C-alpha cells in the first residue's frame, strides 16, 4: 500500500512546489481493499490526506491510511491534515517518514496518537525520502534538490558538431525520458553559453504534459542571454528567470532592461570573482519556491555544481559503443568505473541507485553518499 502511495506522489512531482509532494492511500486491511488514492493537488493544495478522505467519505471510518509524509499539524492556508485524519475516524495511520519542518516534526504523529489512532512510522522510509527530498532540503539546508542530467557517449564525453554545437548523443527514447525529468522538476537550469550556442526551448514536449514545463533558469556568469533567444521570446508563455551578479546586471543594464521588459525575471545573487556563488544561487531559488532543480547545460555546469557539493542526484544517459546496444552488453560495460566517474564529476561521492535501459541507451541514476 505504501508503494502505491509513493507512486501517486511521484506522478505529482513538479506540480506542488513549494509544498511537498505527498501520496496517500486509504485501505480496508481486513479485506485488502483499496478505498481511495490521492496525491497533493497542483499548486500544493489541497493536501493528499483530505483529498483521500474526501474520496472515501464514510468508508474511511475505522480504516487505515498509508501516507508518504507525516500529516501537518499547524494552521496554514488549509486546516491541519492531522485533524482531518482524526475527524475521519481512521483507526490506523502508516507513515513513511516524519516531516522535518519544525512546525510539524512529530506533532502530527503526537496529535493523532492522542486521539487514539495507531500510528506506525518508517515504512519504505528510504524510498519516500527521495520522493520528498526537495522538501527536506528546503527545510533543513535552505536549498532545493539538485539533479544533474548528463547525456554522454560511451566514452563519457559530449561530442560537438562542426559548428561547435552539441550533436545528438542518445536516441529518441532517451530524449523523451529527459523530457519526463523536466516535467517532474520545478525548474531547469542552464548557463548563458548554452543559450547562446544551442538556443534551446527547455520545455516539456511530451504529449499531454506540455503544461508541466518547469521554470526555465539561465545562470549568467559573464554574459546575459540574448533578448532574441527562443527562451526569452517565449517568457510570457513559460517563465524565464535570469540569475546573475549585481555587477553583471549593472554592466549590461541595457540588455538586462530589455530582458525584463520581455518578461524575464532578474534575480541578483552574490558573486565570487565575478561569477554567481552557487550556494547563493541555491538559496535564492528555494526562496522563490523551487524545491526540485534539474541542471542540464554541459560539463562546465555539471562540474561547478558537483564541486560546490550541490549535486544530490546524477542522471546519466549513456550511449552504447558505435553499432551496438546496451541491451546486449554485460553489466560491467554498461556502468562507468569509479575512476571514470571521478574524472567526469570530480569531488562528488556517488552510489549507483538504478539502471534502466531506454532504447539502445542506458539510464544510470546515481545518488550522493
């Protein structure tokens, strides 16, 4: 049942910030019947628990709720979820994890127990921790979850075309999977050089998920993106934020003004030797409500975030050797060795969490130790 609650939460990733994405299931354990399944609504409200209770109605009384995060106990824009659980007459609540938010942090559990509800904690805790990792880091470290998305050839490099622009490294299915990552992010970040070289859209172009395109962020070091770029020209449809130092915005005030007039949001952060200080960037983004940040760009951007200790998850799409497929290669040839990985992302200690075949390519998910 908790796996089902986690699946519901995963489907809502990228739609609830700054609130956490939560999944809830109400079930009759006597008959092993699922009564309702819910996730946090788009925009973060209503929360998953009252939605599941509303779906179940009187059938919730005496039943069990499985929920991926401790129900809130404070009064915000909505009443406390713990009170809704109590009022529904649920007899048992199974939690994947407690909420580290100091406004909750055990208080929801205590309130439900005081009302006579049997509360069990820690079921599928590790899996739930990664689903709500952005919320956890927002509360505990004042920064978002940072995912690095890499697309590399079998030699772990990014080939360039004759014009200097990157060429397609992986196949169509891998690229579509990359769009799903965008749909599950609150924001996607690239450097200004990527905007200049590639002129990308950075939207989600999966059928039915076009409205799930994240905020598009350009990290500007020594230059601002062109007001004529596709990103900026579509800022009225899908938000664009430009993050840079006060010095850069002052030196290029004319361009900055034009970007602002076209709908781009300018965010000033502290700099180090003229370049945005990445911890300040992370803090500024979480203050804007970003809890899940997908970093694309190229090797320079990947290594900058890795070197700053700001890479929590690395998702690598790796192409097979020429005229081959990972589906027919033994596992040792699918996964880069420790030395290869350290050369690609120096200073980052990672553990392999998942291997998935996507067409002829392989998708490797690493998580920070």
